[in-house]
C-alpha cells in the first residue's frame, strides 16, 4: 500500500510542480525564440457578446484607444441574439470602424464566431470579450510575432484585478500567475497547447470552424498546431479582467472549461499520437489530461494513505502525506466558511480555489458521460 501511495503522490507532484520545472528546463535548453518585427497587417478585433449592455460601451471606447493604424483595424461585435440593449448600443456607437453582426438563434460563442469568421477579410483576427480591457499597445505587440512565419497564433498576458477582494478572487489571481509562468516556459520549449480566450490573435487563413460544444481557446490552438504552426505567448500584450467574485460562478465556469476541453481534445485526438506528435502529446498529457484527472488521483491517494495509516502504520512518509492532505482540506473548508466575512489569507484562498478547480474537474468528468454540454453561456455580471 505504501508503494501505491508514493506513486500517486509523485503523480500529483509531477502534475502541478514537476511538469512546470521540466517545461522551464526544456525551454532553457531549447530556447526557441520568435523572430519579431514591426509590421502592420490588417486586423479584425472580434468581440463575442451576449447581453453585455453594462460592458460593451467601455470595451468599444477601449478599442478606439488602441495604438494601431485606423485604416487597418475593424472592430466586429458578434451578438449571439442578445436580448438587452447590447445591439442598439453597438449600432449607435460613433465610429465607422465598429460593425455589429447579430447571429440569430442563440447558438453559443463558438458557433457565433464560426459564422462571423466567414465574413472576415483581414490577415489577422483577434478574439476578445466585452469585459476585457486592453493595453493601448496590445495589437502592435500581437502582430510583431507574425513576422515569424512559424507563428500561427499569439496569446496575450491576462492580468486579473480582484476589485471585490474575495477568497475566490485571490485564489484565481495566484493560480493565474502560475499559469502565466507556464505559458512563458512552453513558448520557449516550442508551442503552447492553449490560449487566453479573451486575448488571442491568429492568422485568418489558419482558422478552423469548431463544433459548438468545445472551448475555442483550447481547441483552436490545437488546430493551428496540427497545421504545423506555433502558438506563442506575448508577455507585453497585456489585458485586464476582473476576477470572479462568487465561488458558484467560478465552479460553473471551471466545469464548462473542463467539459469543453475534453470534447475539444477528442476533436483533436490525433495530437495525442506520440509517434506523430511526440512533444505535443507529452504536453497535452502532462498539462491537460493529468490536470483534469488530478482529483481522481487525489481521491485514490487519500484512500491509500488512510488505509496505510489506519491498518499498517509502518510508513512515516505516508503519515506525513496524509496529514498534509487533511491540513489542505481543512484550510479549504475554513476559507469557504470565511468567504462571506471578508477575511482572507493568500494560503487559505489558494487552497479554497484549488479545491474548487479540482472538484469542478471531477464534476465535469462525471457529467461528460451522462449529459450533453450546452453551447450557450450567460454573462455573470
């Protein structure tokens, strides 16, 4: 039983720390850089929107402040049958560079973008959300990467702002810093296997229409990799987004992300072939599959440690691992109980958020077998 516990513990450590260290090491050795140059291709900035009347005007004003040649930038708001004032606000916006494209039938973000992409004529497309605010130089930082013919997609540097000062917000910020470091390492090692959905740019000619029930910020990069191009991280393409202020909202989002990711990975399952895509398949297993199935590994780890401690009592190491697990779950529980009081601590917040992420992944795996993923979404603001 001790050997089982040690193996499962090592698997958890590899998933969250070992792969990170390995990615940094590979990136340091390979140091695969991007040949950046100042270029100004035509750009379509596409904003997916559903009932975003509270955010859309500020977003459009932000778009008008971007440092990019006016004659080479068009902003397209893709409204997925919005039922509030989103469409009228976009139509009334005083700029010829802003275009409204309404998609009837409430088809969901991915399908709405599929339909909008049929009308795009520009060389580069940037996907954004109505609530994401861009630094003025974002587009210039994006497009300079496309001077390198190997680059097919560029993802930006998302920074979360925790205005509400919540437990889940603090945990989300800390977790995203971890993800950002991993994106830097993956870029130097070769390619990313995902993107930031609210801040990603790609060559229009490489776009692949996707099924409506996949997560496009994970699946579209995989399609670009299949076409022989790199997906890279641009640390100076900075954008801002507010953190989630409710655990329930973060839970729903994480469930949707994992379910859509599993569907997307099946759609791009060829990339899991280690003989054809050795490095990418290694990345997908290490960064995605192990991460998504980590809660199942954690459950078996807890049970194996409990059995060892309760019946054998021979391994000090297993006892320590079991104690650490109990401490972690107690911290997550305490953070959850303190969520409504406004009291928070970074360590407790991270335990709380980490627990939500993993419990949501477990729920997503379960529901993937018993129910169909809806393609539509609701803005949580």
